[in-house]
């Protein structure tokens, strides 16, 4: 029997994009078995839009939080109510493409119910235009199943290869690790996916099955820009990660992940305000970076190059060229030819 899949959609004041999101879920060739829309105390007309879209759909349910819980809190509320084998947690800004659940069910069944399934996504701007392939790592040019040990090796090599818009979790395993840790903020879904994959394996399909809407002020951007808060998150990862998946969260892995995440945070800044905080980071790499960066303060590109060389591991150069650039190019060419 093919696995059952739910879609959980957290929403806060996204009435402008909600209809497109919900329509994309129910106008697929293969629809989900359960849909939960979790409204996090919206003040716009989101509730009217949701009720209008789902009123004739028996498998859909609206959950209204009594207090604001934030994005991850809303996801966990949905997870509590999921009754299916798997769940996709879909942002109300994003939408799905035809074929996603047909492919996911087939792969999950064939691969023996792994911890996660994921695929590629496209991106659009806030107006829904300028569509591009999101350059996430293409770990295989055909459907691929990874064992837990292979997921751990891949995580050490790449960091991660997931895109949240198409990321489907095994619900029982996700619940066992405590769902999405709200203290991780914008990193919660990525760290949850890595943990679940390291416990139960992963499945991957190299096609775009979702569309992610790029917009300023998102949760990941806010997490990256709060460097003091990010330090607390990374300390929590070092402390909590090994308790959930000791083979994944080794000392070496945590060190590399911290450096990768801090590089991402530096890249998110448009000015040099990160310098002061970077002096607090311990280790020769950070000391050298905080010393040299002010000397080339006017040259942003050179700053980022230095940060990349000092913070990212050497294999990341190969990863970007092979898994991202060549992989994404191959997917785009194959999409145009099909």
C-alpha cells in the first residue's frame, strides 16, 4: 500500500497568496490524504480565504491558534493533528507543481518508507514573476534512496540538500525527535530534516515539484541577521544534536556546520555591522576574518571571498560547482527538452 501524505500549511496574514497555495494542493493529479491549515492569529482576511477554499473538501481542516505561536509553533500544532504516514509542511507563500504526490508516494513506497523525501524547487519574486531554478544541491540525476549512513556522509559533505517547499517528513520519526525545535528558529526545519534522515534515511527526486516565493524579511533572514541569537542556536545544536543523532552531530560536523551557517549570516548583511560581533567568535579562522575584513571594508566581494575561504570547508568549492551549478544546469536543460 502506498504511504499516506498530509499537507500542513502555517499562515499568518498571507491572504494575498493563500488561494494560489491552497489551489495548488487540490488541483493536482494526486491530492494529499489530509490538509491542515494552521492560522496563527491572522489580522487580515485570511480566515475568509481559507474557509472559502476548503469548505467543500472533507479532508481539509482549519486550525486557529488561540495565541501567536510563530511559524515553527504553528507547524508543531499541525503535526499534532496529522494522522498520515508522512507530512509536507508548506509555506502559505509557496505552491506545488503537478506530480509531486504521485512521485513522492512511489519513491517512499519503493524505498521502504525512509525518513524524508525531497525534490527541487523553482523560485519566483514577490509578484510571482521571474521564475528560476533554486540552486540547491542535485545529489543524483535520477530518483535516489540514501541509507542513514549515506545521509550522514552526504550531510558532512554538503551540509544539506533539502528545499522546504518539497520536503516530506516521516511523521512518527519527526514526532520522536520532538518535532520542530522553536529555539532553532529559521534553522529548525533544516536541522529536523537532517536528524530524521540520519535516523531513517532519505529519498530524493531531481525534478522541480514546488515553487518558492522569495521575499524580504523571512524567518531565515531574521535568524541570520540576529548574530547574538544565532550564537545561542548554534550552541544549542552542539548540545542537543548528539542526544538525538550522535552519529550525525559529531564534533567535526558541528564545527563545520557552525562555520557554514555563520558564513550564510555574514552574506545576509548589506553593511559591515557584523564585524563587531564576529570578534566574539572563538577560533583562529574567526580571529583572522575579523582582523582582515576591516582592511578591505570597501570591497564587499573581497570580504565575502575571504569569509568563504576561511569559514567554508575546502570541499564546498567542488560542491558548488558540481552539485549546484552543473546539477541545476542539467535539470534546466532536461526540463526544456521534455
